[in-house]
C-alpha cells in the first residue's frame, strides 16, 4: 500500500469517486491500476479557500506499484 497525502477536494463535492479521481491524477496512473482506496484521515482546511484534505492508503496493481517506486528514486 502507498500512503498519499494532501488530496484536496472541494467542500461541496466530497464523494469517494472525486477522491479516487484526485489520487489517480496525483499518482499519474490509469484508473484500472487502482485496486483499493482507504481513507485514513479527513480534515477541513480553511486557510484560504475551504476544502477537505484527505490522507489515503491506496493499493495498486503490483507492476504499477513496482514502476512507481522505481521512478521515485
């Protein structure tokens, strides 16, 4: 599993589908590569514009996860 932080979602649109979409964009992966998503933390950030900020654990397909970690070094 990979921990992804600072997934920012508009306060009016906090659906799980929107969170998945943001994670897919942040990790630059295909939607089929995302197997599982678990919300670890949900908080409201009201410093500038009000939005939810999520911390999530994601499970990716093995080959994608391997490539992801190879490219991050």
